C-alpha cells in the first residue's frame, strides 16, 4: 500500500471511529431501558391515607385536566393538546393493563413523571411538564401512584399525535432534555417560613405554574432568567406572577387565596380560559396548601418591595364624559349592562367591577377580547361568575367598539390601538 | 329610532331603541313568540334563535347589533300543519315536559344539523350543552335530535 493510500485509509478509519463514537454517545443519551411489567397492584395494597394524600397531590398537579377528554372518563386521556408543534393526545393514566398504566411499577411511574420516559423506554413529549415534576419528592409521587392505581381502569387508546413533519421522532426528545431538563428538588430556604417553602415546593413542582406563566423559547422550553415573566396558553395571556405583573399592587395573600379557590376575587377579576380548570381543581385542595401557594406567589409578586403596596381603589366610571359614543353605549346597554353596569344584580352580589378587571387595564387586549368571544365557563361546583360567549352575537367591529367603550369608561388607560384588527385576528385564531 | 332587521326572510322596520334585546322585539313587536324569556342573562338558552345560521341567545343581542345579518326563529322552521324535520322529531319523541325550553332546544339542534346532518352522540351532547331543561327531559331531547338526524340522512 503506498503512503498516500495508507493515509486515506487511516483518515477514513478515523472518521468512522469518530462517527461510531458519536452514534454511541447519541445512543447512550437516547437509550432508556424498558422497566418490566408488573401485575396490576390491587387498590387494597395501598393505605387509605396514602391514597387520600395522593388525591390531594394529584389535585395540585391538575393531572385530570390534561388526562381527560371533554365528557370523557377521568384520567383516561385522549385530550387534544394543541402546541406550536402540532397536536398531542394525552395518555390514559387509569390502571387499565392494556391501554393505561396498570402494569407500571411505582419506579416506572416516577421515571415517567420526573424524566419523561415511558415504561417501555420511549421518550415522552414535554407537554407532560417534567421540567417541573423533576422537583417532586418520590414519596409524593408514590402517593399519586397509589391514588391513580386505585381508580377505575378504563380502556381507551389515545389517537395518534399529529405533529409537524420531523417532530414525530421521539428520540430527538433526548436532546431536548439534555438542554432543558435540569435539577432535582431545591433546598429549603431557611430564611423563609415553612409555609413559604411549602408554597415554593408546590408552585415549582406539582402545580407547574410556570408551564403557562413563564415565557417559552423557540424549542418550547421555559426561558431561563425570566421565571414567571408571563406566557401564553391556549390563546390567552397568562399574566406574569413576578413583580412585573401590572396589577401586583392589587394582589395580596387573601385576594390570591380567594381567587385560587373560588375562581374569582371581588377586588380583582375572574379566572378565565385555561385558568378556569386550575381554580376548579384548587377548590378541592386543602386550605393549608392553597394558602401556602398564595403566600409564595404573593412574595415573588412583590419581590424587592418589603412594604406591601396599599390595595388601590379601582372604582372608575367615566360614563358622564360627553365624548362617549351613544351608539356604542346602546350596544353596551343591550349586551353587557345586565351584568356589568355598576349596581347591576351581578355587581351587587360582590362580583368584580369591570374597572377592577386587570385584563381591561392591561396593555394587551387579548384576554378581554377572548372573554367577549369565548365567554367564561364557571368551574363546576364553584360560585364563580359565568359569562356567555358573544362570538356569534357580535361582529368584529361591535366587539371592538364595546371593548373600546369599556376601556374608556372603566379605566384610566389609553385606548388600545388597532383593536378591530386584533379582534379579527384572534377570532380567526380561535377557529383553527 | 327605526331599526331594520330581516327575520325568517322578511324585512321589518321597527320603532325601537337599539339597545332593546332582540328577544323583546321578536316577541313584543313581531309577535313571534317561539323564543322564550328565561333568565335574560344568556345562561339558559330558552331564547335561542339563529343569526347568520348560528344559534345565539337573543336576550343578550341588542337589536341594534343585528344589522343586515338574517335572523331565524322557531316560526321559520315550519308551521303547526307542516312542521320542520327537527320540530316533527321533537313531537314524535314527545320531548317536551313543560315545554318552556323546547323552542330554544329545537333552534340549537337545528343549527347543528344544518351544518352537520350526521353528528355523533358526543357531538350532539356537546352542541346542546348551553341549553338547560329544568324538567329533565334531556334523554328525550337527545333522542329527538338523533331522530331528526336519521330523518335528514334518509331524505338525503
């Protein structure tokens, strides 16, 4: 063999070796072993206390919301989860052996929830918020496991996910996790109260508040360094929970507790869009844990402000101002005033006034537009207000005129620019 | 002031304040009494009519907001002697108990079947959700919608 040929061979061999090593590392990152099936554990193998604790923790995690389709059996999955990358369908987490998690050991369950790996070793999409669940104690996960394993098994196979081309390859999720899945549960902050620490543990972990209230990057992961900076969920703005919340001055622990458990705060506004099911869940949570969550949120919302700001009076009504357009005032009287006119029956029942509504005061009209178009569904079993959808009653220009009127009449803020165009865009978005 | 609306294919010029609910105009001015006043807050569905072919609560729709969008009421579906397919199905299933919700139920069902004559049971349930019945004849109402769907499919 001449020296040139030898060099060529050596080069080719080196490239192959590097390639093989790369593939080996990739395979090592991607590969997760299957965890063997177990016979379905009998519900009686768990203590009543553990099941009850698991029920409360599953309520914090709101498992039921994503893992139940509309009118479907609880926890049987198949709910369509629209993401920027396509539509995912949630899995069946009832203890059915064929289609659910009946054959999963507690170890397989913990690995799935914390690391996003199915029992068979396949990678799960981060729609399962394992970015947060990785912070949950094993003991708590075992309690949730006990709770789920003692539910009624339901046979239900989720439809195939419909993702954008190329994103259906689950192996690529291993790379995503390498980039974005970090950190186990955080150390207790001894300078803070036990309640604050409990709140932080729940908020950062099971409650996964940041999944909606933290902005996401292009790869769909929560942005570091902007925790609780506000995000978007199912077409609604999830407001910031940190000091950048524009209504921070109007929240305190009591208002947050009231809001989280009833879906409404008389001095504030009503849980709408995807927040509705959250408050519906927290209604069933023990009051100590809700108060802990409120305590922690209150603290991060007023970070750097040791003096709690005075709750502001927000009773604004500019109805006497002469520049109010009478045609829109008529529209408001016919469509909105029955509930939203000051001194209407709803206002007299202690419902939030429009002037108190943070969405009407916000810079972005998105949530106000959504509330008018989609309405607000009151959580089942709560006393929270209901608002009918107006998408089919009112045209884009009417919705825009009404919101412009309400903003002018009930706030001191400048008019929203290009409102009708935004209404048109959001209506189109909702129809997709 | 004069407000013009098109109801069941006929134009009406009404002397009315534009903030008057469409429901009041239908019942009080045009004597179309199919739509009922239930809660007046868009919570029960007894007042359901169609605007532009879509079911809406007429109690929450100011007449001034209707504009040139066509309104359809129960009276637009058929008559006592010649009931529409959905009306006939509700009769055949004896879906009414007190009957107060039924006009709204029929209009809600009609708006579904106009767009999708062959809905699944789940689609029917989801679509009918905004309308309430205090007597509890839901099972008959659902059967009536199914019967109307079968009839429409048969008619092609």
